[in-house]
């Protein structure tokens, strides 16, 4: 957030915040904080900004994309993490820097005459460390996405990439932030029951399970869908097309297992094509030590037909929707970790999702009912399941239809927004009691 002038008022600050539409007769002020604003608030923020009497303001880092429908302000770190910092503490120092930058912005808002009723934040980068000190009367709701280093979760799951003591110690230290977040907030929100269960038991009663929802109205099958590949091949709905989607191609999302299975699939099915969407960075875990990225590393290991293997990188959303619409088998693999929107969007598109038998995938997919489940590491079995699905699309159709119905019933934007709104309203009511 740019420094406010000494006598600058909230309405003047809003002029610098963008074109959004604050409520003319404000009865509820909601402050949304996300390092990458709007992040998880991308769907609810514009809905709330249009509600009579609701005034919505966003706060995000200067690198955040923002959104035109909602007024938002930027904060900027005043320096980077110190090079001499103990490596266990680098993330914590980064969190302090984020919290400090946000606190400066909040203080400027307070000085201008602004006071939020509810602060709804993703605190994972440290943004709300000092929010309570600036606005002690505001109700704070935290998006409790993950608590690191718990047993039977991502840490130690993959024997190919063991976690040593040093890694565990770093995660334990990093959890100090998340414990502070849990202590500071009035209530929390977790998108799945399993993600909620990873948090310390003493805090779980204050965490509500609410998934933010996906746009089930926008997503759906299209029997006329087609996608043109970079080599000129045009793939159509009904073709034997395998799809795999991840923000980045990495082990946390089972990319290594998928590639090993794909080699076997191509050997067994001579006409199938694979569309692979995702970047070459890492969102979780580490980069390979002997390659520029995991795609390069896995292409060294497996032998694939390049004419039938299509790496598209990151694609526009409309292209992504079309890719899901031409999919005959969508493979979604993950460590026991946070659930991807992409899996739910694939199911909402009417894909046959072949998911890993891991949490929280099993919370959504019922084997043989709305999808299929496979062992994360058993690539031979994974390949057999995919080949069978490609060979018998008529047998898979009831699963695809049920998947779409389940998404509409359980994971719609309307359901997520209503649950969030109910929670936010109850928090604001408690504030005024």
C-alpha cells in the first residue's frame, strides 16, 4: 500500500484502490487479505461487493493480479529475507516481513477512518500476524489450508523422496506461524474434512469445513469439443485422450507416477493421446537436482511417443475447459495434501477422473460410483485402469454423469458463497453484540 497523506481519508484512499463498487449505505465492512489477491476469494469477493450494505476491500501484495470488480490495495515488502538468516527461520522472517507490510497498510487505513467489521484472510504468508493489534475489535476469519509436518500426510509419504531430520525441523519451525494464526483468529475455514483434521486437535472446534466452490454452471461436457495440439493434431471429444493437469509438473501431484504409467499406457494402446497441462516450476517440494525441471527429468527416464504426447504448459482457462471436454480419462494424483480445484473442475466437466487413493481425494471420489481410484505408486495397475477405461467408454459414462451431479450438489459456487456469507454475517453479528 502506498503511504497515505497525513490528512487523507478513507474515501480518498479508495480512489487510489481501483474502480470497485463500495456499498453506498454501508452496514458491513469486509476486508479480504491474500498475498496473491484475490486467491481463494476470487468468487465470493465480487458477489459480496454487489450486496446492498456490504463494503468489500481487498489487500494483496504488489505482485498480486487483483480483480476489476473489487477495490483493492497493494502492500510491498520493504526488504528481502536476510541472507545470513538460519534456514529454519527464513520462512518465518518472510512471514514477519509480510505481516509488517500489511500492518503498515492497516494502520494507514485506520488513520484514514476505516475500521472493518470482519477480516477474512489467507494467513499462510504471515499477513495477519499483527492485524489484531491494529483492529482489536474486528472479527478475524482465517483460511486454514494446511498444517505442515503431520503424520500420515505429505511428509514421508513418497519413499523416493525421503524427508530428513533437517527438513522436519524446518517444517516444525514453520508451523510456529500457523500456530500463531490459529491462536489469533476467531474462527477458521478449511475446504475439506481431512485438511481440517491435520490441524492440532485443540484448535479444530474453531475451524469450519467450507469449500469455496467451483463454477459448475460454466463447466460441463461438450460432445462437439475439439482442441488443436501444437503439432497440428486435432483431438475431439470421444477420442482416446488422456488428460493430466497440475499448476506445475512435480512429484507432489504425482507427475513422476503419471509419466511412468503413461509409458505403459502408450505401449498397450497404440492410438491414445496424452494432453499434459502445467508449468515447469515447483509449487511444493523441491526441484530435481539433476535436471532443469521434473518434465526434463521424467522424459529422460521414460520412452514416450512424442507425436502422441502433448505438453502444453500453462494454458488460458477457455483452452483448459476444452481440454477437459475432450478427455476420455483424466488422471489426478496427489500426495496426501491440499485438494486441487482442477480435480473438482474435471469432475464438473463430466470427466472420468482416475484419482489416487489418497486423502483428500477419497473424500470426493467413490470408486466405481463417480470415478475410479488407483494406488499412487502402482503404475502398472494405473495403466491397466486407464487402458480399460479407454476401451470401454460406455461403461464409464454413468460415472462421468454422477461426478457432474455430485459437483453441482456439493461443490457449486452458490453453495460455497452462501456458507461463507453465513459465517461472515454471524461473525459481524457477534462483533456488534
